[in-house]
């Protein structure tokens, strides 16, 4: 398996792939249900982050199990999608943002595979948390497809499942946040610990609380995602087509000083 897609809100369907089959992958953190298939001659795994019917809220997603399962499949590159609210007036609903930094405001999630004991403790570097190689491929794919996108943005991650208050949004914006969501941490950190390349494309579905003139609803999020489903699919498939999984990258040596990541 070369590539994995982690689908966020509104991206639940693996039918963009061919020859789809189901797998149940045991991990130390639970069993992960995964579908896999092929595209452009490459083996691709697909995991809907919230479950196939959006049945798992963000704070209860089994992030460690998902990333462990993907690593166990031999995946080297992860393409993730996320739905986000915008704190930045230049990032409007319906637009894509290829995230390059994050601010971690989660409080109740385990964010590492290394909690002492037999696995020990590691301090992984996240100076460049999102893989520059995959991000560059996304840039080129979006340009070729004439899909408007922002080349960088800072993702503020909260626990959810509630939306944020206007006061929180003001604070996040002052800290340098561009968009806000509920799922990218610890996913991005765990992928780095597992020495896989990881990048996420965020779809702006609404302006955040206090910026939007309307109360926030999940229906609005889904509506915007559905309106842009075709562009999301096109961008993911073009990125898969152009990715060279065998390319070496610093992401794949993130724990070199600790002897590498071991399943």
C-alpha cells in the first residue's frame, strides 16, 4: 500500500478508487475498518475519519488506531481532508487551503504513541508539520485543474464537538490562526511520529463565530462540502497521480535519533 486518504466531513466515499475491498486491521488501540483500492496504478487505502455515516464525533475519533493501521499497511504518504471555519477574511467559504502550520488547543486527547514504559519517550520535531513534498504536489495539481487555493494557512485545532465562541475566535486570530477545525491534531503529529508524509487540504465551509452574520450549523458545513465535492475528488486524484511514494523525505526519518518508529 503506497498512499492513504483520510476523509473528513463530507468525504466519506471511497468510490473514487477502483477494485475496492474491505479490511479490518488490528492495532494496539483497537480494530480499524479500512477500504482500499487502486488509482493510477497505485494502491490506496481510505479511512473516513468520522465513520461512513459521520457517527464518530471529533473528540472520540481513535486517532492512534487510524495512524497505526495506516502504517501497518505500509503506507508512506497520507492525504487528509478537513472542513474548517475561516478566521481570515481572505479565506472564503468554498475555497481550499493547503495547511502549513497548526495551533494545538485540544485538551482531552492523547497526542503521542510514546507515553513511557516499553515504548519510551520521544520529542518529535514539528518545525515543518505538513510534508512539503505532498504540499508541492497539491499546489501543482490545483493549478493544473484551475482550482482556487491558498498555499498556506495556520489550522487552529479545538476539541469540539461544539463550535467556538466569538471570544475564542478573536483570540485564535490574534495568535495567528487562519482557519479552525476539530480533527487535525493529533492526527498530523501521530503521522510524523510514525514517519509518514502527511498533508491536509482544508475546505473553508463557513466564516467562524462572530465573523459569520448567521448562527453556525453543521448543515451549512455539509452543504458547502457537497457543493465542492467534485473539486475535492479531482484534487485528491490528481495528487495521487502525481505523487512518487518512493521519494525520500525528512518526514520518513523523523525519529532517526530514536532508532526510528517501530510497530
